[in-house]
């Protein structure tokens, strides 16, 4: 009888709960640009009276579950007119919204990517968003709009200086950044050895930089994630836009394949400064240029299914008198299928190919060099909108890698060079993840998840065997590290596991809302990086080689915690972000003195597993509204590396002490502003100031056979001079644009207005007259004026 009563009570409670749940209904749909049908990312869908809301995902989809009744829904996004609509909700329903562009808003509000004020309630932190309209207004060198360079104006982001490729996040290496273009990995983000980025701004829809609090769906890098999505293309009408600059031009066309259902996008960009070399008899056989191509096809099969096929192809070509030719670049391809299982369950299946190629033809010595990395990735992601308070993201992916460390082949029959292939390497990296977004109360929101990653270093390869499994030995007499001699080899057949790893990667973010305008947030994430970039330069170069973790090179494991305070002022007209962080990375590669990295068949003989730590304070104050807007960001930070001795007898690198990493920038100040004078003229300005790059200078010299030889102290105990410059721009938009289809604008800019000679490097040489060592500073840019013309039809 007792059991029957409790069963009956359980049934009653279950029925009551179910009946109550049935009083809630789900409204879902897609938010699109009314002029192009382009899906919009990060749009806010808010029900004010319930104080609840959601944002659209990467494909413009939203889903929100609320009680039955009459509700007012507000749909808003930067640069679009806000839509407000009353909806009577008494059943699950689909509702798509089309937003119309607000040109005035685009001119006056250009700071953030999707919202003009901080979302203080969401647990997301250490994330920066930039709108393409904002990036296009920033003055840049030679007038070339550059997504990567725009990131350097954000707190916690630096690089190695002018003309340097890549970027560094919170004291990490450029190789520790996962860069995704339509979900495909980009291994080298720069054109012309770092002067420009590979991303055509006309083809980009959205970008987001995660510096911490990284969601569980991302993995494979230790510092950050830069997630970039291309436009889908207009399915309503044909449009063309582009630009003509001093050294390059670009054009992008988009239009419908089937109106309102399918679209295409194709964009090309190329530099042409090398054509002027042809006018000189001495330079006519030299060349230095780049080109890239972005394409995308989108098709809506039915309301629940969409297909996308996107690709990128880019190449840099550098040639000297046809005797030296260097070609390198990225290629990607991604086939995606979006499927809506229900109004609460969204899925995306992707098949992705990515390839980075580096080729060198040295005709004067008679050989060609090819190297690169390819990967094949299949991933299936789900987003489950369980309720308006609880959402789940989960999925799986598997990446197969092919590494080519180098192929040497003769360029002609008489070169005398023999074909040589460094052992190709193979690896497989599968992963599973689960992440929950949970609004616990009106004041507390959390995001928590777990990623489980595995890594298999695979044959076909011959692996060296060393005494005590140690490929690097320590010479106690000379106090230096030396290469060990292999005592044998072992051959692994194709796809046989040489070494395997597995790691749990927990993620957690927490937000507590103090009031309607301010909150505190904290986060923790662990990231594991199984790929290593073999490079001893402060910024990546095209020749850098990627290699997988194996018996000797261990995966990098990064743990980061962050705490922040966030506040909006005057209803979001101003906002303040303050964050402090601490990050530690295990197994960060270090190199023994005199390490030779190029064409090294036994790279394990010159590297050691060390550790990296970084910590800092970041501040960002933004003015979001009005004719004058922009932001001030400041970072106070420290980044250090240590490679201690493996035994008590070893001194380690730098005597085992912590030393400044090449990414250490104590102070980093950036100010960016935009002023909209009127419909015809707008102006922009950027100022950047950074502590100089760490370096190792000679601290003395000694004589050997009559030659003055410099002696060096501890690693990176010196610095280059402080780096700073001021850039300005003015944009002229003819007033007759409003009355015609062809619209154009002129952009005038001056990079490095006060002609600061920033040091790209300082080298030392022996003076021919005095015999003393002397320092030689290399500067790349002085003052650089530029003009470009942008158009759209």
C-alpha cells in the first residue's frame, strides 16, 4: 500500500509537470538580411517582458521557448533597423525575420560586431568581435584592409612588429592560434611574408576571437581561436563590389542561382606592384605578388535542409631573375549540410579539406624543395535548445593529417642533385565534446563543458631509437646540449600507431549579474595542442614546418583562468571591460643552441620540452554611439618560458631560469577612433604603443685568430626599442551615391604619420675600420601615404 501511494504521487507530479510544460511553446526560425537573404550571426532576439532572449547561431538560426500567450519580440543587430512584433503564442511555430540595413547606423556605430554594448548576463568572456564595417574604416599600411592587423588593436593581442606575420594572444605563440575560415584550418594567415593577411574583407561576414573561456567545440591549439565565416552570397539579386588600391585590387560578385533558394559568391584579389618591375630592364625578371580566390555556393533544399560549398585558394610568388622562385599558400574546401531535426534541435555536418603548400625552386644550385601539411576533417555538431534557460551543444570530429617535412628533387638532369624525401608523417586526431549553457537564475548564468581528445601518431615511418629514449644529451664539460647518436631504428607500417595520447579538456564560465548594467565573470579552460610548429623565429615564416607529437615531442597542455568585471554606461553608450588572467602551458618546445631546423631528418635531436607561463591585466573602454566612437585598450602582462634541466646534473636552457619569451610585451596600448562628420566625410585614427620585442644582444667580445667574436648573455634579457606609430584616414563618400546604383568612396590614409623608424630587428657586425662590434637597426616602414577607391553595385 505504501509503495502504491508513492507511485500514485509520482504519477500525479509527473502529470502536473507535463501539463505545466505544455503551457510553454517554442518559436524558431532564421534571421536574414532583407536585401540579400544573407543569414545573420549573433542577432539578438529578446522578449523584454520576460527578460529573456537568445542570439542566432553561425547559420542565422534561433530557437526560444516561452510560456503561452501574447508576447512582444524585439530583433536587433548592429547596422540594421530593429524589428518589434507582437506574437500570440499558443503552439510551436516558425517565424523568420528579414532585417533592413540602416546606413546611418553603419556610419555612427562601428565598434562591435553584433551588439553595441556588452552582454553582461551571458557567461561569455575573453571574446572580441569586430564588424567588417569597422575594420574597413581603420587606416592601414598601403591602404590594404587587413583583418589580422585590426586584431592588434584589441587588449591582449600583439605581434612581433611591422612586417611580421601572425599574432600573439596573451603571451602565446602565433602557432598556438587556431585560425578557421568557414571551419577550415588556415596554417599561414599572411601574404607577402607578413605584410598583409589572406582574408579578403569583402568576402567576410563575421569574425570572433576567443582569448579564453573557449567553448568545448574548439580544440587543437593552446592560446586562442579566430573563427571567421564567409558570406553566403545574395539569393535576391546580383551585386558587385570591390576596391582599387596602390598595390592590389579586389572584386567580389554574388547573386542568385535560384531566386530566394540558392546563391553564389566569388571574390578575387591580386597585387600588381610587380608589373612595374617589368618597366626596368634590370628588374624585368623579378616578381613579388600574391593572389587569392574565395568562392561559395549555398542552396536551400527545403525549410529544414541547407547545403553550402565554400573554398579558398591563395598563393604568394616571389622570384629573383628566374633563378630563385618561392611559391606558398593555403587551399581549403568545405561541404556543409545544415539539418533541422525539430524546432529545438539544429545540426551541422561538415566535410573539410585544408592544405598548406611551400615550394622553393633554386635553379642556380639545381634543386627544388616542396613541403607542407594537409588535413581531412569530418565533424558533426548539434545544438539542442532544450528550454529558454538550458541549451546543449555536442558533437564529434576526426582529423587525418599528412605532413611533408620536405622533398628535394633535381630541377634539371645536369644538376647533380639526387632525389631525397624526408620521411612523411601521418596522424589522426578524433574528439568528442559536450557543452551546456545554463541560466540558473536571473542573476547567475554558467557555461560548462568537456572535450575528450585523442591523438595517434601513425606510420609509415622509420623512427630512431636512442639510449634511455633520450635524443638530446647534455655535455657537462662544455655545459651544452648536443645531439644524441641513434642506437638503432624501428620501421612502422602505414597507419600503425607509433604513439598515442588522450586528454580531457574541461571548460567552465560563470557570470553573476550585479545589476542591469554590470556583472562579474570568471572562466577556466584547458586546451591541448598536438601539432608543433618547428621555428626559432619570433613570428611564423612560410618555411616553418609543422610536425605531430610523437615519442619525443609531447603535446602542449594549456590551463588558463580569468576573472573580469564588465559594465555598460548610459544604456550602452559606453562600456568597460576589465580582465585579469593566468595561463600556463606544459611541453612548450625550446631549441638547443645552434639548432638546425631546415631539412632536419631527426628534429627530436635539437628540441626540448619546456614550459610557458603568462599573466596580465586587460582594460578596454569603448564609446559605442554617436558621431565619435572607438575604444582605448591597455594590457599589462608578462610572458616567460623555462626549460629546466632534466636531471640534477643538467643546467637547462638559460641555466634553468625563467626568461622572457619572444612574445613578452609588458605594456600594450592601443587607441582607435572614428568620427562621422557628415554624409560625405568620415575620419579614422589609430595609435599603437608596445614595449619592444625581447632579444639577445652581445654583452662582450673576445679575440680568436685576430677576429673579434661577440659573446652573448642570457636569453632575451635585452629588448628592441619601444614600438609605436600613429595612423589616420579620411573617407570621402560622394553625395550623388544616394541617387544611383553605382556607389563609390575614396579612402585616403597615412600610415605612421610622424615617421617613426620602428626597429624590425637589430643585428651586430664587426666594423671594418675599428674592428669593434656595431649594431645595425633594420626598419621597414617610414611614413606611408595611400589612396584607394571602393565601389559596389
